[in-house]
C-alpha cells in the first residue's frame, strides 16, 4: 500500500512539473516562492498583483508631496487639506467590501483590472481641479483604487499553498505598499523636471499627475492581458462551487480571530495612511526643506515596507509550520472517511464537512486511497502507528500543507 501511495504521489509530481515551472501541490498551487522568476502562472500573477497595487498607492498619495504647491494654487486651508486626506482613505472600507465580492464572482484578475481602470480617470482629472471641493472629490475617488489590496491577497491565496502563502501575501502587499513611499520621492522629481523644461509652477504640478494616471492604466492592461486567476485557468473557464454568502459572512463575523486581526490591522494601516498624507508637508513646513528634500525624507517611511510586510508573512509561515509539526507529534488529527474511496482532493473533503487543507500530507497518509465501506462518521487515525511513520514527512523537513483541528 505504501508503495502505491509513493508511486501515485511521484506520478502526480511529474505531471504537475511538466506543466508548471515551480513546485506545486495536488491543487497546482505553488509550494515555493521564487521572487526573481516570472514563471507563468504563479510568479507572473505575483508580480502583476504587487505592481498593480503599487501603482494604486502611487496615485492615491501623489498629491501629498506636492501639497505645498497645490495649496497655494487652490488657496487650500489646513482644514481643506485635512478633509481631503480623510476623503482619500474613507472610501476604502466600502470599496474593499465590494472588491471581495467581485473577486468571488469574476476572479481577482478581472476585478483588480476593472477597479484600477475605473479609478484612473480620477487621477487624470486631478489635473483639472480648481477648488477645495473638486480637490477633495478627486482624492476621494482616487482612494477607491486601494481596494486592489483585496484582489492582491485573494490572488496570492489562489496561487500559493499554505507553506508559502504567508510570504507571498506579505511580499505582494509590502511591495505594493512601497508605492506610498515611492510617490513621495517620485512626484517632486517629476514636478522639478517639468519645471525645468519651462512650465509654470501652477501648471507643472497638474501635468505631473498624468504620470501616475498613465502608470495605473498600464498595470491594469498588463493584469488583463498577462494574468491568470487560478493555476489551471481563469474563473470564466473553470467550474466553481457556489458557497452560501450569508453563511460565510456569519462565520466571519462570529470568529473572534477575525475581529482581533481586523482591529490590529486597522490601527497599523490607519497610522500608515495618516503619515503618508501629511509627512512631506510636515517636513517642508517644520524644517523649511526644499520640496524634493522633504519628499526624500517622507519616502523613507513608506519604503520600510520592502522588509516590514514580507517579514510578517515569513514569520507567519514559520509559525504555521511549527504548529503543524507539533500537531503531527501529538497525533490528534481526525479525518472523515467517505464511502467508496477513490482520489479526493482537499476541496472535496471540505465540501463533505472536513476542515482539511493539506494535500501532500493527505496523500502520504494514504487516506485518499482507502476503500472501506463505512458510513460518513469520523475515524481516529493513529499517527504513531508503525505503518504511518514513513508516510509522514520528517519533522525537520519542509512540511507541505497545514491541517486545521
């Protein structure tokens, strides 16, 4: 029996390896993260997602580093500037809720590209604002683009398996957030370049907004043309199971872990957005710096995301693997036996009520090969039995999968 399991597992790996350029599990999700690769579809989706998110951050926070010039042109008061800053991030709450639904319905590729294209006109129209109200509206509608964070995380979770999904999410979100620092550095330089070729000051800042607007559109088209929703294709071409939306929402709202993570993220991300909105203007006024110098100092804050978020994802993966090893040692797993046996992937196990997400370990445990005429009850498995010892991965090796108790 063990030889049959090993043979089937080997054949599956060979079949997947011939189709993909990265190591994958039985669902064809990548089990490794190659940052310098653009292999289709996993790593290409990774780079497209963070670049798209990056462009949205650049556009949303393109105005703050130029505020010393914009406020003089539009006669903005400190209250006007504060209201515009609040407006730029206030719509994110509703936009992200809508983006989650859109990803479930049409997939992350189409959802992300559509949002980025729909908000790009607001970036271009910023060049035409003439009053505090129109400036506030331009920043409000541009801020909706930050909902692309949801599609980024959805996409990474669809492409990468549990051993590396934390790192994939961390790198994609972190490198996308770099846009908040890059725009502090980029926009004053673009403004200075336009001024250098002879454009008046109050015209130069308006022309500068065409750069982030164009960048945002280019990333959207790249996502549409070169991206792919899932390892095996796009949403439109794949057969999908429909979940009960209200049941999913109920379990999410009643899960205390979701509230803890939501509040923690809200405080952390809230501070980041606040600082991104005011830091360049603060250094310009408080220390009498030149515009591009204030932008360079402000950029240092956002650029910390190059290591901050990826570091969090990496630590999450390490902790997840440690918990799995501890659970394997404890032998406290329970799996559902289904009459008829056959090869079942973890999605079909979940559909039958099992909370399992461990494709490689399930294969090694030989559960999917069992053909016993049993009822749909749950049977205990002795993880310490002699015949199980060589089916489990060694405790010191990389573990492919996570089992939720």
